[in-house]
């Protein structure tokens, strides 16, 4: 038995369908006759009872007709929640599958993303009114989100987004990672989760926090809110706020997010007051970046949990919730929605043609309702598939960029990409099999209906079309990897002939030679790691740094050191000596570009000459001895060397010894190189006296 026949197999208790000349299944002849205005006979009643339940049969008996061609003014299954006074169906403004644009002709999800946090309006069970998600944010502080209040938050929320790669939130994340010594990963954490409509392009909704803290926020809070709102279609009051303090152990005492506070409760459907027993509060303390810079990992303390709601994620007794029709969509994330929309559209078409009420999910048609829910769940991408897709898309951009720059041979194939290219198709096939099995169960219930004849093939076709772009990304990635491997092979072959010239060339540029006793791959790697100093770049750096004052030099070097941790400061060396030292230590000339980049802002500044300024300050002071105490105190902040030179000059001034004064001033000038920042601090402090 084939996979498709197994899925589409019909139970023996069902009357067999026959195929017409085009190969489509149709109803048996006694059920086909007069189909346009078919009276409900016992056999059809039995079929409907098995497929969509007794209430459907009751509705059909009441309405008196069922069929594709008959003119209809009421759905086959009436909405139980129609207003009794007028009999009209309660309107809903939730997004529906048939409103989702075709990805081939439109930006599919863009219309449903909004940073405003306003929902589409939804009826609330028991409230007799429509509610709309409403989210407000306070202004960001130090580029981090401060407060988000969703009052209320329901299944009508807009579509959120992942943090964008460009923006202050990403800059802040990178800075915090650097301050943490790159010992822990930082993320731009959402205050309002993207699966709940939280935007990833608004600094008010993002905070740079350690990944471990974000994981705690996800498991202790967000999973519960998503379950209430997205899975159970409930409504909540939800607030998230942060604390911003300075990292006092760090050099510049930068601000960071020190805590994440979350509280929520479900709402009364009549007056939106809290429902008892649904409240939750979670406080997550976040260590400063300096904590991780010393080698620590994780959080310093476990999250503090309070309230009955922290262990619950259901609708809750008497809480507000909305009934969704079979066509309505809760906007979670574009990956899952794309897959669900592709599969559900042909299924919804079949149910429409069968005359099944749009409000099927409002009433208890257990088998069909359960089947549709199973299909929707089956379309969701697994965590591994999403991770693999993200890796493939990210690495494809890297490959394309290298290809544009004719540097594909330099691409190091990461192990995680190998894993992703293998994992993504495996997970996609699992999802396809699960979707088709779930659709097969639905088909077994409704296969006798003419409209359902092509259901399985239509769903498969829609699924394949939706997955085609993902497959194309993987294929392009594989092609570029193959090109990269071939180019690398050709380059390595060419380099074999140049190894004999490598040592003389490296020696000429002051670099250590290659150990020719190593295996060839190791020699090749050593040659690739060693880069000769670019003479033109070296001249530019010398011209830029040579006239710079020590203070400006040190400020530029501080930025360079962040980019190249092993960078050797200039101190009292010449620029030429400094460059040679760094070339030998770093085994690379790339630091030259960093020096030029970071030196540019300071090279254009006027020289500060803090050595001359300190000398003039002491010389002009009416009572030089008054400076003895503040200079001595400076030893606590900048060490002994500079304060001692200043004390020698003060003492020489007090004794009116001109020779001693000249000697002390010259020592101050000579010591300025390598102590620019200390001289600046000394001048700033003594200027206050």
C-alpha cells in the first residue's frame, strides 16, 4: 500500500465513492441524483452524523436542503451565538485565511505587522461587546525598553516580528556583550513577545539582556500568556517593565537592564476586572555585564514567582475568551502562519462548497472540530526546523556577499550549516507527513462529498508551493558551497608553488617564518594567517598618529583595543615600532584598518597638550604648596608616577630653584607619552583647586 493510499483509505463502513471519467470521486448514484436540491435521506443522514455530528443533521432537517448548487440564505450549521432578538450572526473582525495575500504577488505578512499594538476587534464570550487589543509603551531609556502594558491583550493581536539587525537595540546588545567580555550571549529581548504582536523594530519594546534571562522570561511568563491568548483565545491584562541602573564595577559605569518584572491576570468578561486565582507575577534579576566579564555564567538568582497564575495557562473559570470560527486566524509568527495558510485554504474551500458553517468551531461538532485543530497544529514548524531555516538564510547571505566580493574561497563551512542543511529537509518531511496524515483523517470523514474529491492532492500541492522558497534557499546555499570548495581547491593548488618563497618574503617584512617540517595543510594555514604589512596603509597610519598628542593617541587606541584585544599600545615607542610589534604579535596587518578607522576622529582634533597645561597651571598658581594635597590624593586614582613628577615641580617652584624647575618640567614633558589619559585626569582635578 502506498503512503497516499494509506492516508486516503476509506473505512469499510462507508459507502464506496465512484470515480467519474475525469477520475474524480463522486457520491454514489442514489446520493448524486438531484444533488442540487437534495432531500436529506437516511443514507446521507448517516454520513453526516459520522462526519460532522448530530447537530448538523438537525440543522439540515430544519433547513430542508443541502448542496453545492442550491440557492442558500442560511449556513448548514447555524451559529449558536446569533443575537436572539434579530437572529443576525455576530460579526467578527479577526483576520481570515482567505484574506491572506498570495506570496507570489504580495508582501504576504507586511499588512498585518504594526508597531502600534492595536488588535482587529473580537467578540468576547459573555461580554455582549467587542474587545480590541490595546498596547502602550513608555519611551525607551538608554536605548532599552522601559514598560509595556497590554490592557487588554487578546487573540486579535497584530503580527509581531523578530528584532531587526539594524537599530539601537542591536547596537546596545553588541555593546553589552563586549562589556561582558563576550563571555555570554546577549539578545534584544521583547517586552511583548513577537508571537503576541510585539514589534521587533521599536526600541520601546526591546531590551538588551543575557540570553539566559530571556529564556527564563520565555518559560516562566511568555509561554503561559501565549497559551491563554493564542491557544485558548483568552483575554488578559499583561504588564512588563524593567529596571535601569549603572554597572558600578565597570570602568565607564554604563547603564544596563538590571531586572525584568512581569505581572498578569485574566479578565472578567463583563467589567474587565481581574479573575481571582489567575494572577501571576515574576521578577527576574539580571546581573551586570561586569559579572560575566569575570567569567561567571547564568543568573545570580532564580526568578521569583508569585500568584496562582504562574502555574496555570488555561482559560480559567469565568474568564473572558472569544469563540473563533474555522476561518479565523490568530497571528503568531510568519513561519507557522505561512504553512497553516497554505494547507487550510484548500480545506476551507472544500468545507465552503459543502455548505459547512463558517462558525463550526462555535458549536460542539467534536470530530470535525478536532480534525481541523489537529491539522492547524500539524502545520507548525518545529524548533529545530526554525533554527535550521534561520542558519541557512543567514549563511546564504554570507556566501552571497563573499561571492560578490570574489572571496568565496575564504568561506569556512561551519558545522552548524552542515547540520542545518541536513536537518531542515528532515524536519520539513516530518511536518509534511504529519499534515497529510491529519488531512487524511479529515478526508475519511468527508470523502463522500463531491467537493472533497481532490482534497488530498490540493493540500499536497499547496504545501509544496509554500515550501518551494525554503527549498530554493537550501539549493542556492549548496551550490555556492560547492563553488567555494572548488575555488578553495584551486587556490590551495596555486599556493603550493609559493611555499618555497614564503619564508624569505615573511622575513623581509619582519614576520616569523613558516615551519616547513609541518604537514602541508598546516603550512598552508600558517601562510594564510600571516599577512605582510601593507606599506601604503602603514604610511597612512604613521602620518595620522605621529602628530597626535599622547592623550588623543590613547583614546584612539582604546577603541582599537576593543576590536583587537591583543593590540599593543604605543606608549613611548615610535609609530613604526608599535606597528612592527603588533604585526608580529597579531600575525595580521588587519589592525591597520582598525587604527585608521578609530584614529580618524581624534587626528582631526586640536592637540590637548595636557603636559604644557599642567606646567602652566602649577606655574601660575599663587600658592603652589596648596596643590600638594590634591596631587598626593591623585595617587589613589592614577598611580604614583605622574603625581610624583608634579610634586617635584611644585617643590622646585616653592624653593625658587630654576635649574630644578627646568629639570622637573622636562621630565613632565618626557613622561607625557604613554600617560595621556592620566595627565588629562590630573589636569581636570587640579583645575578645580
